[in-house]
């Protein structure tokens, strides 16, 4: 199991999260990051090409997976952005209150086990007026798709590193203390509907 989690799973996740439809989604939110950025679920650094480097002071990369951090080395070495690793789980953010200008969440909330604790921590470290940028997949609006998400999810989680197909992202953000200021949704093209309903936009502390 350790070999799967450290070596095979990071490769599988990286492939899924770097498909053309997903990369287009990343490009819809990442350029709006600015200042001191906390990227929760940094992964292999797939967002790095989409940052506006002139607007970024540095990035705290929160990524608990050793396998994903290894995969990130190549992308980091090819970027002029300053990355500071935070290697604790997303539920424990070792930063001061009100120390972050932008939080970036891309395909991360689906996986964090204690999402409510993690969002409470994000709320704590985000400055007043700061933005939480998000691009996430989750619960679909169509009942037929929802039913399939519910059926498949227990098996999906086991092979996809704890990823949930059907988390209601707007509800999670609201319960975590954030107000959504702008949000768009769609099914991604060339993606199975059970895994392809996306939410993206930004939220702020309530």
C-alpha cells in the first residue's frame, strides 16, 4: 500500500489533474492570485505556469504527500516563483493569523478528510479582504448523475487517494465561514460526468 500511495498514486493523480480540460480550468482562477499565497494541495506544481509572477511575493505550498512533492521538483526548478514548503496536513496550517493574501484551492477540497477543520484554518490565516480562489469538482446538479456519484464514491475513494466525487463545494465553503462572491459551474468536456462537474470562483471571510 505504501508503494501505491508514494509512487503509483501520485503518477495517476498527476495525469488526471493535468488533462487539457482541467488545465483550462486552472487558468481561470490561478492568475488572480496575488501577494503572499497559500496553495493548499500544491501537488506536483501544475498551477505554477498560470500564476502572474509580477503579482506574487511568494507561495506557501501545502502538500502532505512525499510522492507529490518529489514530482513537484521539476516544475519548481523551472519556475521563477519563490516556493516555501509547508508539509503538514491541510487541517493544520502552521502560519500566523491574517498572514495570507490569497488562498488557492484547485481540486483539493474533494480529498481533505476533515474539510471543516481545514477551512477553519484557512479562514484563520486569510487576511481581512483576502480572497480564497477555488476550482473544484463535486456534486452534480442532475439527479441521475448524483445517484451514480453516490454509488461509485466508496470505491472511487479507495483508488483515488481519498477523493470524493460528490462533495457539495458551495455548502462546504459556506459552512467553513466563507461567503462566495463569484462562482461559475459546468461539466468539463471529455470528462465522465460523475467526476466532471466543476465549480470555480472566489470567496472571502464572512
